[in-house]
C-alpha cells in the first residue's frame, strides 16, 4: 500500500480513458465510418498504464499494431489519436498512418508499427542512443506473444544484454497470435524464460493487476536507470475483443476461435473492474469521486470523437508531402 | 594547399567519418567489422582509438537487429552510420531499412524522420560467388523514402558520405571495394557533394554514356579509346541513383541523340531500365538510335574467374555498345 491518491486516480483514469476510447470505436467500425484496421486494447489496459506510470515523460516507448493503449498511457493526445483512426489531417500522423502508426515524440511515444517484432530492435536502438548520450532515458518495447516467433527478438535480447542497454522488453502475453493459440506456436514453456540464456533480469507479472504492473515496472525502470542492463517482463493478460475489429467473431465472420468459457473467465478478471473494487474496498476513492472521473472521461471521449469526425481529410494535393524530410 | 592533397577513396570515407564524428556528437558508426580492416578496409582507421567503443560499435552477427537498433537510435535523435561489409548481408536487414526507416517519416505524417546512413560495400570479383558480390542498389532505389548514392571517385566518396550523414532522411551509401585504392586530390576541409546531382565527367557530342560507381571508370577508358577512333563520347557520372538527376541525363541525350547506360547491377528491372524509360518518356524525339544497356546478365555471380570475365562487363562492352548506337 502507501500509494498516494494522485497515482491511484491516475491509474484508474488512464485505464478508463483507454477502455472508453476503444469502445467508442465499436459502432463507427461496424458502421464502416472507420476503415483502418483497429486492433482494440480493451482488457489489457493495466499493462500499458501500470508500466507507463513507472516511466518519466522523457523515457521512450515503441508500440506495435495494438498500441492505442500504449499511446494514451504514455501521454499522447486522445483527440489526435481519434482523428488518426478516422485518417484525418488533424491526426497524430496526419492521416498517413491510421490506427497502426501512432506517434507523439513530445511525450516519448516514438512510434508504433504492425510488422510483428519490427519495433523491438528500434526500442533497443533508442536505448542505445540513451546509453551513448548517458542521458538516463529508458526505452520500452511493447510486443505480443506472437513476436516471440521472430528472430529479431533474440538478436535484440543478445545485443541489449551485451551492451547493458536500458531497455524493457515488455511482452503482453494475451495467449493468441492473431487466431493461433500460443501453445500451437511454440513449445509450451513460460515465455519469460527465453530471456534466461542472455542473463537478463526477468519479471512475470499478472497483467490484469495494475498495481502489480506498476510495482514491477518501477523495479525494472530502476534497474535500467542504474545501468544494470535490460529487463524482460512477461504480462499475463487477455484481449476482450478479436485480433482486429470490435467483435469476438470479427464482424460476424466467426473467425475468432476462442472458447466462450475462456473469454468469460477473463472478463471476470477485468483490470478496471478489479481496480475499482480494490479502491472502494480499501476506501481509497469513494463512489462519488469515481463517478466524477467516469463522467469526465466520457466527456473527453465524446469530445475526441466529435473532433475527429469534424476534422478534414488530408488534401489530395499533399499526397507525396511527407516522403522525404 | 589542401586542394592538392591526394587521398585514396577508402581514406576519403575515413576522413569524412572522422570529421563528422568530431563535429557532431550524435554521429556514430556501428556494424560488423568496424574494428577490422579485413571487413571494411581502412575506412574505419583510428576511429575506435579516437572516439571510443561507445561510438564505434563492432557488433555480433545480427544484421536485422543491429540495423534496427541503428534506426531506433536515429528516431531517438542520433545520426548513425551502419555499415554492412557486403551488400548481400543487408537482405537480413530489409525490414528495418524498408519497412521502418524508409516509411517512417511518411507513415508518421512527418512527425519523426530517420537521419541515418546505411552503408553497404559491393565486392565484385575475387571468385566470391553469388552471396558475396551482389549489387542491389536498384532494389533500394525502388523504395519510396530512401535516397541512394554511389560515389565513383575519392572526392565524391568524402563529399557524399558527409552529405549522407547530414541529410535528414535515410540514405543508402553504396561503394565498391575495387575503388578503394583510387587516389585523387581531396580537399581537407568539410564539404558536401549534393545528393541528387550527377556530373559530366567528359564532354562529348556524338553519344552519351551514363554510368555509376566503378562503371564510370570503365566508361572513361572506353571514351578515350573511342576518341582515338574519332567518336566523341560524353560520360555522365550519376553519383546519386535516387533521386535521379533527370535533367543532366535528358540534356545530354538531347545534345547527342544517343545513349548507352552502364550499370553495376542486373539488366532486368534495374536502374538501367529506369533511365531508359526516362529517356523514352521525355526525350524520345531526340533519339537517333535505340537505347542500349551495359549491365550484368540475369544470372547470379559465378565463382570461377573464367566465368567472372564473362559476367562482369567492362570498357570493351561499353565500346561495343557505343559503336552500335553510332551505327559503326
């Protein structure tokens, strides 16, 4: 315990901002107002929020295809993200990137990209930059369990360990690589053990418990900042929706093969509900205060949606504007 | 006088690296073999001693991971030069080079650029066979967001390396080991050769030979020889493959009416095809004869030196092509 109320509020509010923002896209996607492939983060909020709350603004984050949560947790603007999902000029990537390319350099969100494992080496390089400059920054690479099948992860683990780089390899294990259960993708060992032969510090964390994530994150960041080298973190979590799109059975096509009982079990472990209950039971935030936060977040989400929908699309005459700097 | 000081091609690159690393603390060199002349010749001479292991980083054999790390460092504000002692090794690094670095600025709406150099060395000949000698500049030139430079001379090697390091975009710098010994006057001060600008190496009025890298030297030898037979050949050195100096090429063809393109890569779908298309699209009416190309046959590089002689075109192939466009 002993967390100050400001932090607890921040954790609750940020998880809720991600959830409500994600859910606000369900209808627009089904109505086909949003076309860009959206890999929704609902259910995994505690990972991005818990770990980012252990970082400072100057620290770096690289995301992947499912990075709406990483972007918001690191401090990216919700209205700019919403506008990007509508592919508008006012979006964080000016409508050139869409849902899978979210960036906010001012707050250390250095980018996200959907080539599986493609940004792991980039985060390692951001840590290399920090190490050359000796500026104390830590870099986080968020990737999924599916990325453990890619060779570049192992190249990056080796190089980071060798150079003692301040990078956190944050594996969000949601048990599925698109449609493939993880047990069909790799021998059934805990993923975190892949870091063992590189001599890298390992944390295995309940990814639906935001305080546990925050605590482990604090230790990992401290370890990186004091020059002890990289840390590998495996977060056990689950996505509430399909790999892409809003529905468990993607837009009625029944491509999500996850068992109903499994989904129900994880819904019971909803990280936001769990944390809300914890806050109430321990009388840390009362019902009224929680309601105020919920109302504020809902207002922010509605404003972001309206901003996005009312923003203009990029102009055809600017098609090739950002090919070269 | 600095303008009379002569320097080898490889040492011109070395001087560019020394001067840029001294001038800008965000520049660093990373790649396989930067400690070893066996890999990168003397291009990295004294860099480690002078700038230390934090900025001259010899790496494990992990082309994908290391190149990606260099890209990530660039996004985080550094100016890396990542070296691949053979272009063949860069295939492992296509994801960070193409998917990430080349697209980054565009797909992020101009919010972050990738100011860095991907330096790869061609190793023609030496019975090194198919995986130690490929020239893949045409593949890089195909990709939006990448610039590609190929210096033929020591002066350009220094000036283009400096320009590549200072450019805010990812630049692929391709040199050729056989050029490393070429020596010429190279200014001691820092200077840039503008990316995107070719150069007339020899003026002429009868036919244009557009060449790049080592083929510029073959073209110059061919032009000398043809001059003795009364043919006045203009030799263009592209220096930059992308963005292509279109005006230089078109102006020359409009003057001579004949063109031979001499490339380092394979004939099909490569830069010689691109230049031929450019001329056909914009200077068709100036042409007095069909466009001819001197390039590698569509065949992997052989080991046998007998086959190598058949594989790599030289001045004689250029002479033959020029005579053909001249109708002689």
